[in-house]
């Protein structure tokens, strides 16, 4: 090896050593920032009245991760409105992207809402949180498989796969109301508890929605939170939704709000397939009057296109579901106190 080559090699090795030292120093500062950010977040929430418990491990993961874990973490909202706890939670980010945090809840989960306790389990569940350089929340996502949830000792509902994305959104062009966030929800292979005995069967093949959520939600008992959201003009705009449930296949867009009794108000434009089989199932279950059901079925089938699909408005108001011109069936009111 020539002298020039040896000098070049020494210079390259020296540069690599300096870069390694510089990166190690950077990682230490990033780890301290990550640890301090967690501590600051906990302190801020506690100052707001939240109860937060759990044993947090020191930051590790050198060289390519900033990682920590919490044993038996618990978060409870002010006044005990809701509570969540887990056997263990792991969290990490990348040193070059410390504002994007991934969280993995492990083991059995438990959630409580207004005094009711729900047992939760999930396979490969992961949550992502995205923040700006200044610490402003920018978005979040959740992915999980084989999710189950139920009140303790009750038969659980199951979801084969769920994916949720939330992001900050600008106000819609045709409204002066600020949009809190946009969202995307996709679920497949849902199994409802047998106790519900749904007319269209327990299995929902798929359900999805893309839209925007407007209006403030403040920590309070669920009925009070919903009442405040409604009074502030809260609404959900569904740009696109789909549902495949038994014989029914439906897609479209909708606006959802709450009436003065906190019951859903829905106005939707839809395309529906499987209307005949759906009517038969609802009539057999007693959800539709057996005297008027066949007439309504024939009326809607007569409006269908050559492919058997219907393009119809659907509304829910005053406790009844309307499909096109038909007052189809009563809808049981939601008792928010039970949640």
C-alpha cells in the first residue's frame, strides 16, 4: 500500500470514528430529551387532574432506537370518567425522528368508562403518535389484529383487523367551523356478541369510513361531553363509508349529528345492494312489520337498476330509519348512561 493510500485510509477511519463519537453524543442528548418529554407530559397531565401510574424503565435502544417501557401503566381521567390500564407498554422512536413515537400495549388491557369495566385483548397492536417540532399534535394511528372487547364476564365482540388514522385537518372550504381532525377507519371480520341477536347476523365482513370530526370534546361524563359537543355545533362528515353485513352491501357519504335527546341524526346518500335479502332478514327478525315489509320490498326493488343496486337517500331522525320514501323501521334510542 502506498503512503498516499495509507493516509487516505487513516483519514477515512478517523472520520468514521469522529462520526461515531458525534452520533453517540447526539443519541445521549436525544435519549435525555425523550426521557424529559415523557416526564413533562406526565407532569402536565397530572396538573390537569389525570391520575397516571406505572414504573417507567430507563431509555435504551442504542444505537438505532430510543426505547422505554412501563410496567402496569394506568391513566385515569379527572373525576374517574374513564380509565385505561395494561400489563405493560413499550414505546420507542428513532433518534433521527424523535417526534414520531410508536407504542405497543402488551398483555391484557382493561378500560373503564363511567363505571363500567371492559376487558380488552389484541394481537400485534401498535399505536403511533406524530408531533411537530414544537410539540403540537399532528396525528395518530392504530393497527391491531384479533381484537376482543367486552364487559367483564360477558361474551366479547371480536374484530379480525382494525386500522385507524387520525390527523389534523384544515377547515372545510364551505364551513367556518374548525375541523378538529380527519380520520380513516377500516375493520374486517367483525363478530358481534350473540346476546345482541342482530337481524342481519353476527358477522360483519367489513366496515370502513373516511371523514372529518368537528367540534370540541372536553373530559366529562359521556352524556355531558356529547351534550357540550352538540351544543358547540359538533358534527361528523363521512366523505365515504362502506358496510358489508350479511346480505347487505352499502356505500355512500353522510353527515352525523345529535338531536336534543342526544340521539343520532343521520343524512346519507347511498348505493345499496342486496335490498331484497335484507328486507327478508329484517322481516323474519320482526324488525319490519310483516304486513308492510313485502310491499316496501317490492317498491324498492322496482326502483333498482339493472344490476339490482339502489341509489337512495337514508335518514335517521326522531327514532326512525327512512330509506328513500319509506319509513322503514324504528331504531332503539341509545342510552349513553350505560357506556
